[in-house]
C-alpha cells in the first residue's frame, strides 16, 4: 500500500494537484492523507506578543479546517467515486509548514508528496512557488509538483535531465522505473552542458549504470549544448511532447537552474508539466 501526502490550502491550485494525484494513482492501492496546516508563524505574528491558547487554536483554526477537509472529501468522491484501492484520511495541523510536512512524512511513512504550485506570481517570478520550493529542498521525501495548468494524461514521455555527476542509488531510481513500466512510457535521459565536452570517467560510469538499469525498457540518451539549461529543457520538452520531468534532488546544479531561476517569461514548462523530484 502506497502512502501519499496531499497538502492543501483549499485553493483551486491544490485541488488540481489532488485530482492529478487521484488520476495518477488510479490503479494503485493508496492511503491518501489530506493535510491542512494552519501556520504557526502567521498566527504568532498576528497575535504578537502573545501566542494563541489551545482553545483559541481549536475554535479559530482547527474546527473550520476540519469542516473544509470534510468538504474536500465530498468533492473528491464527486470527482472520482471512491475506489476500493483508495483510502482517505484528513489531518488538520497547527505548526510551521515544513516542520508539519516532515513530521507527517515520518509518522505516516509517506512514499510521495503531491502538491500544487502556482509558479510565477507577484514580484517573485520563480518557477516553483515558495511552499513547493521549501518542501522539495527541505523535506527528504519524493515530491510530485503539479503546476496550476497541468491536467493528467497518459504518461508516455518522461524527461530526466542530469549531468551524470551523481552515483545513482537504485532505490532512488526505482520510482522512475515503476512509472515507465506501469505506463509503458519511454524515458528520455537528457544531458545539457554549456559547451561541448566529453564525459569524464565518473560521468561515463554513472551513465552506464542508468543504461543497465533501464535496459529492458524504452529509453534513450540525448546530449544538448546550451548556455542556459532551462532553455534547453524547454526546447526538449516541446520537441518530444514530454508528459513529466523527473530529477534527483541531490543534483543541485540542474535542480536550481531548471526550477529556481527567474526568467519564467522565456519558458512554459513551469505551468503545464509536472515535476517529480526524487530523494533517497
């Protein structure tokens, strides 16, 4: 049984991520944990210099959140009549956001977090919003980030940007293999460098490991040269009609260039293609 955490702020953006999670796991036995976090930091500031009492927390934050979570469950059942494969649990927490996510990942033995992101908004034009950005960089759990305009469709092409600098852990790669096999999809391993150079010995060994691991499944290697990694990803995504982008969380070099740069007006993958960020 797979355990999936669904953080929600009751926005349409988080509802879109929930729908994607349900469709993505339609044939998989799952426990879904819907989590709403009433942020301690916000409350502490608004009630400064006093922290609210437990009674105030219950009346002002917890009870309304529980009602909204119940409504969310009804919406889920309306969207997709409950499958015997899926069980749902609701959690209302009062804590710092990332700390709450960490605690529930550990307590519930969470395999995957699925959350939405609005991406570019306001003055901070970044690809991944602050909530999702904090989770994928500060919580040691694989996370599927669903952009606001992403809608589920059969996964046929998965892009895997990498610089081959990591010695891949088989356990980390296993979720990619499972998605490839379950969907009869093709994995496209994409190496992007700022200038044309040969792989060194370590990079070659890491590439060979990937080749061995995915040898029985449709896969290919692609080598692109571009001074801007995000632009190369954009071109590749468009040319291959990619349905999902996956990355290893430890690959910080690619990670930051693809997800955390500020030139969002030049790319579109941030608004319609899900990112699967894998952690050991």
